[in-house]
């Protein structure tokens, strides 16, 4: 290539495009990187390649129908997205959800969180150059997918949480299978640590890379493991408990370093916390209805309703403005991926290009969640 | 002191790498823990609730349970279902709405199960098929009621 053909800025810095089709971005995202040699000066994410205007679409769907589309935003925590929407509608209609439905919802949420973190762990290791962990991760995730398939009928986009409870009752095999999975997975987390966490090469690539301070993380709007890695308590399950999380005994994992390795450790500890939540609930599923009696046609009263839940990536908020009709006047989703992406430029400045993919990996970006 | 630290780092590095290699080696020699399925030769058995596509149940007399009430059409978020009805002459001389064609667009369907929940007569259900690929898009538009089928007696 001739020198003149290389894209440079006026100061002579190199401009590189990563994506939109690039395996390391885990989706269609376009990064315009300005570099001086190997040092990153600026990262500019370009979005919109997978924009489906879900928010606008929801304005023409009824309060039962719009929930299915949120499974397609953050497809790795689809149960939790559906849960947030169901909570917002229930808040508007003042539906009392049966105890059994609440417990089923939490069980499903935590299974989803494990599946999401496991997939992230595999993809994260692949981003820094280790291919084997990806296959280990998919082996465990497959078991959760089988459990989901048996009870909900789908493996990825469940649409299982409906206003008033859950769509169908648990499958008779559910309790047995979840218990088997929890016992099996406890041994596998130790394998994960042996393979990746204690690996010195991995640690060297993660420690002191992509550092963000607590104040910066808060001002960028980061939530979830990204914020907790800076030592800020931000778990919605603790701050604003929903559907009975307040009765459960679990810890909020916190790290203080704020670097890539801290974000990694927070997620690994969250895996164990989710397992302990499942342990507390799986033997105590109350009998009763799985769905409250609701009207055939749901009409929210005039007003504004907001609910928030903790997905695997951070705070997911659903904001519904209702004019009293069959469909919402406006719906806004506050997705964690978008806010977490906004700090990428901040943490990548001054770092080397080779670490960029690792930093993006620890932010745990799901591109359809960012674009919606 | 620098030398001691250096040797310690080398030791811990080698140890962590070897313990990872040991785990990989364990799986290399334990073939029973490999769970890969040879897909086209061994077909997966899907769970009974798996949502593959919408089908209409017919009994041995080629009768279905669909009254043509369009509850599923209204419940569908993607306009996947289109119900065409006709006026059928009853034996007592009255005209009654009956199902003519149940059009199902598989290419639009997101398998959200809302139509199945909405159906008051359990006429439709989800099938467990999953190999839906065809060569032409028009083949995905299906007519769910079997030719010559009629409404089961006693279903209102």
C-alpha cells in the first residue's frame, strides 16, 4: 500500500476502523480508532448497524405483546428484560403476583445470569487468545438452555414472564435438573479458575488495564459489574429489591481496583452468588398459582411507570408513558450496554491497541442491547 | 532480591500454565465427557414444550377445533396469522361464521406463544420441528387447516 493511501489525521496519527463486521466486537459495531503508533488516542464507537427501532415498535403493540421484543435486545439476559417489562405493567395495573410466580421468576433470572456470565467468560478468554475455555463455557450453558427449553419452550428468546406471573407452570423435571446442574456447575467453576483466573499470562493482560475510577464510572452511567469493580454498591437487587429479593441472603461482590481484572473477578464471584440464590429457593418453591388473574385486555391508567431490574450487565430500566389506551404512548428502555460502552473511550485512551479487545470484553457488550 | 523475585515469578507462571494444561490433558484422555452431537446423523429430540412452529390439531375424522374467532390473530404481535372466514349454512337455516383458511406466515413468526395462550378452544399448538429452511420464501406461508376439514362438533 502506498503511504498516501493510509488514513491519517492532520497531526499524522493513524486512523483504523474496527468493524462493523469484526469477530472481536461480538456483533455489528464499528470503532474508529485514532492511534499514535500503537497507543490509542481516541476510540469512537459508531452505532446503528443493528438498530431495529424496538422502542417505536412497542408503541403499536399492546401491553402483553411488547414484552417479547425485549428478549431481542439483550438476548443473553432475555428473562430479566422480560421481568422488567412485566414489573412495569404490573405497577401500572397494581396486580399482586402470586408467591410461586415470584420464586419462579427469581430462579429463571439467576439461571439466565449464570448462562450469560458463562458465555461472557468463554468469549472473554477467546478475546485474549485462549480458545479452549469457549468450549468449556458452551458445555455448561447448554445445560441451562436445556432447562429453559423444557420449561419455557425456547432456548434464547423465552417470552416467559407475562404481566401477572409466568406463562406456564414449571416442568415436573425442573427441580431435579436444576439441582443436578448446580452440583455439576460448582465443580466447573473451580475448573474455570484453574484454566483462566490463575493463569499468569491472563492476569498480566488484565491487571492495570482499562482502569476507571469510581467517580468516572458513576458519571458515565456505568452499572452492573463495571461499576461494582470500582467499589460502588449498585446492585438493584439490593438497592431496590423486587419480587422477593429482599428475603434472600446473598452478597454483592465488590472489587476496588476498577481495572479489567477486577471486572472479571466480580463476574466470577457473581456466578457463585447466583448459585447460592438458587440453592436457597429450589427447595422452597411455594405451591399455588403461577399467574394472577388478569383481564383479557390490559389497559394501563394514564400516567408514567418505571421499573428497574438488575440484568447480567447492569441496570435495565423500563419507562412507560400511558395515555390510558390499549398501547403505550411512549416506551423507553434504559439498557446497561449503552451506558457501559460510553466509558470505552475513557478507559482505552493511552492504552495499547492490543488491549482494546480485552477491555471491550470485560465491559461485556451485547450489541443489540446497545442499538435496540 | 531481584533474582529471587524473578525466580518466584517464573515458578508461579510455569505452575499456573501447567495446571491449566493438566486440565486440558484430562479432557484429552476422557472421551466420555465430550458431549458433541453429530447433528445431521443424530437428530436432537426437542422438549415437549419446545416452540418450533404453530400447527392446528386434527383428529382422525379430519376435524379441527378452530371456530375462526380471530383471538390468535389479535394476540399476535407480528401479524403472523391471518384468518379467513366464510358464512356457513347451518341445518336449521341460520348462517354461522366458520373458518375457511388459517394462513400462517412462518417467516414472520417469533414463536412467542401468545396465540396459543389466547386460543379459547385449544385449536392450535406448537410443534417441535426445528428444520425450517426452504429454498423459497413463499413456501413459508402455510395453510394450517387440512383440506376438507371441518369444525369438531360441540366446539363453540
